[in-house]
C-alpha cells in the first residue's frame, strides 16, 4: 500500500512523493504539524492536485497571489457547492448567503451588514469596553486558568448575544451551537454522525424560530433576527435556509474572533520583544491586531468549485473540480509577506493578509472582530495586566477553524 502523508510524521512531509501529499488531515492541525507541508507545497507545487483524500480529490492553492485571484473571481470559482473541503450530504445541506452568488447574495448580505457598519460599531464600543473590564477584573489572581474559556469565549459569546439580542443567560448555547456548526462528524468523536449534528442544530433552529416569531410581529429593531424577519430578502426563507444563515452568523461571529483573542495572547508570550514594543508604544495596537489575525488565520481555508475549465498557476482545472484556498498558507508566503513566519506587530503593509478572504464574500464582520481585539489589548495595557502562558496550548482537530480549546495562563503578581 502506498504511504499517504496522513500516515506518517511531520518531517516526512518533505520526503514522500508529492502526489501523495494530502494536507487536509485534521489531526495534523491539532498537532500543529502543518507548516512543513504548506512550506513544501508553496515551494514545489503551489497549485497541487490531491487525488485521494477522505474528502475526495481536490486542488490545494497555497500561494498568496493564486488564492487572491481565485477568491476574487466568483464567476469562475463558485461557493455554491459549499465553502469547506467536506461535501455535506444533500439531506443535511443548509443554504446560506456565503454559498450563493449575486444578486441574492448581495441582498441577504445587505440585510445583516448594518449591524456591523461603522455607526453601529461606534455605539458598541462603550459596551465592549465595559464588558472587557468586567471580564478582566473577574479573572483569578492566584491560580492558573483557561484563557480560552474565561476570556476568548466569554467576550465573543457576549457580543454574539448582543448582535442577536439573544437571552443573555442562555448565551453559552451560542458557543455550543457554534462548535457543533463548525464540526465535521467523525467516528469516535462527540459528534459522530451527520444525523447527530443535524439533531443538535435543529434545537438551535427551534430556539431561534421562537425569537423570530416574537420579532416578526414587533417593530423592526437593530438585531440580526429582527433584521432578517423584516427584510424582503430574508423574510421568506425556508427553515433550512434560516438555519444555514444562523450557523453562518454564529460561527462567523464566534469561533474566528475567539481564536484570534487566544492566538494574540499566545504570540505575545512567544515573542516578548513584540509585547515590549506594544507596551512602549500603545499606538501600535491596531497594527498588532492585524498581525495577530494574519498570524493566527482563524479560518484555515475556504473552498470553491470551478464553474468552467480554467487555468491557475499554469495548471488546468476542470469544470466541477474542488479548489481549496489555504489562507493559512498564503499568509506565510514570503513572496508577498516579508519574514512571513515571524510575528512582527509593526510590519509594513500589516493589513495585507488573507484571513478575511477577498471578493464578494469578504468577511462582513471584520471591523467588529478588529474592534473587540483592539479594545481587549487597550484595556490589558491600561490595567498593566501581565498574563503569562504557563502550559502548552491545546488545539482543535479541524482543518477549517484554526484554533484552540485550552490555553493555560496565570496573571503575574
Ligand atoms: C465571511 C474570516 C469575524 C461574519 C468570512 C470569510 C472569512 C472570514 C475567511 C469568507 C471570505 C471569502 O470567502 O472570501 C473571519 C475572521 C474573523 C471573522 C478571520 C475574525 C478574526 C467575523 C465576525 C462576523 C463574521 C465577527 C459577524 C459578526 C461573516 C459572514 C461572512 C463571513 C456573515 C459571509 C460573508 C458573505 O458571504 O458575503 N469571514 N471572520 N465574521 N464572515 Fe467573517
């Protein structure tokens, strides 16, 4: 039997035949053993065809410019068959506006985007600052604790509850549904079948349907449910489309920012000279936030399918082929980003990264994510809070959400 990368150690990524290289194995992400694979692909085969993987055949794009070109070209590279490497079975498929093109995509996106428009973000700033202070004040002073749970999840889940005007005391349900929504079922794991995943997500649908029914008969307000219930673009969604858009907004607003908050603390600990730079010059905070989001790349990939035969990086891609844009690799492409494998908070062109995607589906919530991270770091600096990482992070087993379940920390006395 031929050796596939999934079966061998990280360093062997450099030795096995290229044709056997499959970078998608979730365990590899969990063990943080992805970097040598992507480095090799960028160097030797930037547009790489993997014939045999648990997700079927797919192309990997690993260079910045190829990813940008494909992401910006929705007419040739469509998201209509899904945005992750996995092919969701038809009976579990949910529609959402990230999986459709114009004009319906624009109408639905425009329905929700006012909540993250600059005027509303200005209004939210005070609330976020107040919450950040409360969360930081409440952290244990003498014991180690899990930063992911007490800060990253708490802050982003509170925000999401506000965006949905979701009952605050039930907000951890949002965290739960977010994690389930981002999960690909796997034997031996807590969610081991598509049926189980759908069953849990239907509980989410039931809960939100109650909120929808209350709000559709009330005055329109600035929360995501009310906005969708009152807009002609979304008012007549069938339940599976409502669920799809809910999961899009929940995962979009939750996992991504959460993992940037955790990654930021980890990187500042691993690169103490960068933290010193920030302490000496707090005006660098916005630049630091962009660098955190590049360096973390909380969404490792997005997937498209070619609508027609086409060429990318000299390779012929056939109509229907699955194309995976590895943002996580493009963000480490030395041809575009100097010294890309280092964390440098004051680098030139710091906003030039792929973490939010490009083209018509470019992240709608990016300014809100940046705002939350900026305020968190401003408040940590103001309070002179020194948070030390005191153990190894535990990463999640996913090739899509690039993040952490545990980061043990302690506040320095
Ligand atoms: C789309 C990343 C925060 C809501 C996306 C895409 C990426 C992304 C990669 C797809 C882009 C593409 O296909 O070209 C991130 C990262 C975040 C973040 C890294 C935080 C650091 C948020 C927040 C929200 C949000 C806070 C909601 C409040 C969405 C939505 C879409 C999206 C609704 C779909 C947009 C469309 O299809 O037009 N995001 N996101 N995201 N994001 Fe975010």
